[in-house]
């Protein structure tokens, strides 16, 4: 269960003709991918929610706190991605350092993270598009607008079609995906800059007072009245106040999910040793600056207690009497969320592909397309399944479930860096995480702290999913692992 797959063997697997991915991505492509997936639902929606309910104007500090956690993890990801340029991200890294069972654990975790993330963002995109359609007099039937619009019995046709369309683009090729992403990211970043520049003219200093509102006890049933910090550390968490910033950070962390997806494309990068660190760290830095600026502008335009939860950026401009900008923001959000869906789906299929190539999932899914050199079988399978999930999905509580999956991956990758430094000091590392083991240990501690600030219900759902994964591992994956069959079976 704790056998490790050597870095050399992982790299040799990428050279098998039937299981090899096409190398076509540059550092710019990776940075665009990172920015494309990071800037999405988090900044367009979560800013208003956490400012109004948890942190007030100090939401900007919550973004900084979440970014620090991500930066610590990003340094660890950069070392692994440049040392082991193989599809699978944290799964592949864990297999090379911590062993097969831990690798399976993180792979199963990533399947949950990316699948739910794709479905959630697709539903959010559908909501923006329906809003724009209504503005010009086109109304979708409620039965085709999702379960929330139809009292629990609807099907979200727009979300379903979006995921299928993006699936087709990913089958054709990752370079095409990069070109589509570059165009959409340009539009999305332009919209964010409009918010920052135009909104700065409508800031009122009084809206920043108090910058850190007085702490209050979360209301019963809010989801934040019984997180694990209360059980473990013996104090009751608060909304607002200094501790409210950390609670907010555990929520806005969702806005940064995506830079780790860049690592899943390592195998398709022309010069991964040089370009993976640039793509991962560059996209995180760009998005952090934009997030802090947007949160400061929005909470300065409108008092935090009056911010909209569903569309805070657009509604802040409406409140100041500038509906034109609100329309531009809604359009940019709708367009921008398409790249978030596509890159999350790309990450999902690459992890699934890597697990299949190792025999932990059926090998049928590890054959690449003879013309496009893409993992078309898992892409089609997962695309159809996620499209169906998106059609029937409600958004409630799913964001926190995605958060805990990502933070768990961060913990595993940071530990993997420490272990691989000790077990394979001879490996060439094009990028080295500074101050090991201090930085990885700090990354583990910071990730665990944010995990503890998540609701207890999230931990329960996560535990159920992982238990199902262990059943599958011991029933199928452990016996079919290629690494375990090398000695008695020449099928590796």
C-alpha cells in the first residue's frame, strides 16, 4: 500500500506512444490557464457574501490571508511540477514520495474537487446567462432553468450544454483550449480592471469605517456556529473581528482554487522545468493583486452591510447609479466563467488519465486519441457525467466541499516535498522550494487551520466520499496496480 513509483518510471510512462500526451504549452499558456481558472465565481460572487456576513471591509485582508496559504503551497507545487513533469498533479507527486495508498487518497480527493467545481461554476454561468437573456426579453422556461428556479424539479439546460461543448473542445486538443482561454481571459481581466478603475471614482471613505467591524457570534443554523475550531481549541468562532477575517479566508479560499490545476498540465508543457514554476506562481500573483483591489473598491463603493450576495460587483454599480457598468460586469462574468469550467474539467480528466495509466482505474481510459493526442475517453465520460450533475445541481454548500478537497491536496504535496528531499536528494530540481522543511511545514499548518474553520458538515461529507474511495481501492485498484504487477506480470 505504501510502494512508491519512482520519478524515472513516471517520466518513462509519458513516452509510451499509446499513452503519451502532446507537448504544446508555454509559460504564457500556463499563466493564462491559471488566471483563467482562478478569476471566476470567487471574485464575482463570494466578495459580497463574506464582506456582508463575515469580514466587512477587511475582506481584502481575508484575500491576503488566503493568498499566503496558496503561495506556501504554490512553492511546493512548483518544485514537484518541475521535477516530475507528469500529468496528475498532487496524485503523481504523492505516488513518487508518500506511496500508493496516499496517492490514491489524493487522486480520489481531486476527482471530487474538480468534478464539483466544474458543476458549480457551470450552474453559476447559467445564472448569469439567464439574467442577460432576461434583460433583452428572452426568458428560459423554469423547468429548464435548474432545480432552484423550478422548486427542486428543474433541469439546467444551459449548464448541461456548456459542459458538453467544453468537453468537445478538450477532446480536439489542449492547444485549442489554450487559445480559447486566452481570448476569454482577456475579456475577463478587462472587466475586472473596469471594476477597479471605474469603481475607484465612487469610493466613499465612510464606507471603510469600521474597517474591521466588531466581532459577533454567528447565528444558529448559519453553518458557522459549530466548526471544528470550537471543539478542538475551545473557543467559539466569530463573524467580523480579527477572527472573522480567518473565517472569511476559509471561504474566499474558493476564489483561489485553480492555480494547482496548472500542475496537471505539466506533461503537456514544452519546457516544464522552466515554465511550470512561472505559470503557477505568476498566475497566483496576478490574481491576488486583482482580488485585493476589487474587494477594496467594492466595499468602498457601498457599505458592506448593504452589499448584494448574489452579484456584488454589478449591484454596487447599480447602487451608485451606473447600470451600464453593471451590465458590462454581468457579461464579463458570464464569459469568464466558461474558462473556469474548461480548465477544471481539464484538470479532472488529467488526474483520471494518470490514475488509469497506473492501473488504479481501468486502463481503457489511458489510451490517447490517435490524431489529437488527448485523453479522449475519460474526457468524454467525465464530461457527460458532469454535464448531467450540473443539470440537476443546487449550489448550496458545495463551495466548502471543494475547499476542503483542495486544502487536503495542499497538505499532501507539502509533506511530499519534505519526504522526497530526504529519500531522493540526488534528483535534479529545476525549481527548489526555499527553506525546506520550514516552508512546507508552514504550508501544512496554514492549510489545516483553514480546514478547521470549515463547517463540521463539510468534514462529514468529505469523510463519506473518502470512505467510498477506500472501498474501491481495496476492491479493485490495489490488485490491478501496474506498480504491484511489475514483478510477476510483464504488463507494466
